[in-house]
């Protein structure tokens, strides 16, 4: 999987739920993005945001847009 896959998935998540995938989460899965992409796809398919991501996303940076690779 390449970084574009994560970017597309993160954008779809943001568009679906109205908040970004938290930067901390993107960093955590930087080397192995597959499980993160699956988590995002599952959340979208079920129509349920990942618990805690909204608060974590807002706490990390209100103006951040989920990008890949994450900004340091």
C-alpha cells in the first residue's frame, strides 16, 4: 500500500464523519498503513466514526487536514 491509499481513505473518512483522522493515529500507522486503511473503510461501511477520533482530532489541531505522510 502506498501513501496515496491512506490519503484517499483519510479524505473519505473526513468527508463522511466531518472530522479528520487524528495526526497521532496517522503517525502510529506510518510504517504499516494497512490496518489503518481497513479501520477507516470499516468505519465508513458501518456508518460509525471511530470512538475517540473526533475528540483526539480536535485536540491535536483544529485546523489540521489528514495528510499522508503526516506533518512533523
